[in-house]
């Protein structure tokens, strides 16, 4: 009346990896699933690839600046409107009909020419 064989019958039947659910993480997505998600919750899944381009700069066209100035969305100092677009790049698509002082992180060459041509000034913000 003892527990010499622990309910396995012959003692040789309890020797292999099958007797304890597989080797290593065997059965981790089947019969050992609950054990895995409680002890190693981050084991499954993958880390996505990180983008090399971390800084995406938003582009703003000159026609948008012109439209916003005509609608009165910028402050006027003297004869020029002042616009602060730090973190954006000013692009040269469209026409600029009003003189403006524009501060931005970057300017395209055509945007610089058009701003100066309209009697404005382009300053690179740091």
C-alpha cells in the first residue's frame, strides 16, 4: 500500500519527456498554454521593425499661407503678417500675394524666392 509507482504502472513508463508534457516549451501553444501565459506573458508575438525615418516633417504650401493670411488667421505687425510654423517645412506650391514674416524649420528654394518676392522674410527656426 504505497506510492512506489505513483499511478504509472511499471516504473519505466515515467522516464521519457512525454510523461511531463514535452521537453522545454513543448506544448506551450497547446496543453501548457495557461502556464506559458501566466509565467511568460511576452513569450509569443513579435516586435515589429522600427522605422529608420523617425522625424517626419509636415509640409505646408504657400497657397495655404496665402489663404490663411487673407482669412485673418495670422497676426499683423506693421505691413506684414507673422506666421510661426516651427516643425514644418514651407513648400513653394502656389502664389503668395501678401508680405509675410514666416518662421519654419525648413524652406524649399522656390518658397524662399516667392516669400522674398512678395516683400516678406523667411527665418529658419531652431
